[in-house]
């Protein structure tokens, strides 16, 4: 299967128009149409629905596009890695991270201390923990900063905890409780991250609260702690945030620690075992 053919497919899939894709690829429409037909014949599936001048991906086409995108990303990184193999001060490093790595300034500060020259290409990719592990295994990223690490028995990865920070209760200031008790918190609406984004964290949070005698009444689900904090500011409920977010909380938000609920967020650094890429080794050394 030709790389150029796969690249042509991705352009057509994103533009959904042969003419526009042909112009983008600097070829004529007829050869591009034949390329797409050749690809479909080779795969034995229909990738597009034809609707006059427009094309729409079939369900098989959508799945194939996901795979092709990951493959081409890996292919490009592999070529770049080969060009700079063994050179410590040139090349590219791809870093996966969850939001806490940025909010806490752990990752930005580590990169600043490395003082990498401008010809180093640093790519930061915001992803959930599970996705980071998948991309680390597929060699699409070099290191991962995540909440949920692989099992310690997984021999393909190395890992270490690089940050642990306490969790604070965030409340709208107009209804803030000075010293909240479990019984009081039972009656307020709560804001939480969507369960499907991090089911392990949701389960851990609910278990810790239930052990203290209350169950948060989650009435609003959001994507990410910044969204939760904004909803608290609007008076929509209570939430938990990591301590490093306190510096960006507005005056409309009251933050308190709960001594009776010692929750903490741990951030793990994960990398492939026997990693030899010089740039990766330099970054890992910053956390020794």
C-alpha cells in the first residue's frame, strides 16, 4: 500500500470533495479519483459514499481514516527519528500529558531547565491516561505524564511518581461553608468530570466520600478541571480541584482543605523500557 495513496485518501476524507482535494494535492481530479478507487479495490471495501460532487466517509472509511492517521503520524516520526539518530541536541520529542502536568508547572519548568536549543522540535499532546499508554506503546509519543499508570508488572514500561498534590474543595463564594462537614456536603449539587473520561478517578473519589458518610449528588458533568472551576464560579455547584489550580481561581470561588478527606492526585511519568533516544534520556534525567 503506497504512502502517497494513503496521504491522498486522508486529504479527500477531510475535505470530502475530489476537486478541492486535487487542488490541495496539486494534481488533477481524474487521477485522484482513480487513486481512491484503486485503494477501495485493494481493501475490498467502499470508503466513501458518492453524492454528486461530494464524498462522505462510510463507517468503514471512518475506521480506516483513524488507523491511517496514526500510521502516517508514526511514519513521519520514524523518518525524523532516523535523521537524528544518535544526536543529542537535534531532533524531536513528543510528550503526552494530562492537565495537572501543566497546571502544576511541573512539565513547563522541567522543559525550561533543560534549556534545549531552538532546533529541537518539542510537541506536547494533551491526552487521557489510557490514550497516552496506547500511543506510547505505538511509539507515537516518547514519554507520558498521566494519572493512571500501567501495572507495575508491565515489563515494557518504566514509571515513577513525579508529583503528588492535595485536593481542595471549591465552592461558590456566596454559599461557601467555612468548615464543611460530610452531612452538610450531602445537600449541595456537585460538578464532576465525565465518568467515561476517567472512571477510575470517579470511583476513587466516590469511595473516599462514601467512607466519610456522604455521596456527592453530581448534577453536572464537564470535561476537565478548568471547566469545573468555571462552573463553580457561576454558582452551579461544588467540585474538587488539585491545589495547583488555586492560583487561577477567581474571587468568586472559595477554596478549603478538608482534613477529614485527605484526597491527593498523583502524577506519573511513564516511558518505554530501555529507551535510548538522547532527548528522552535528557528529559528523564531532569526527574532523577
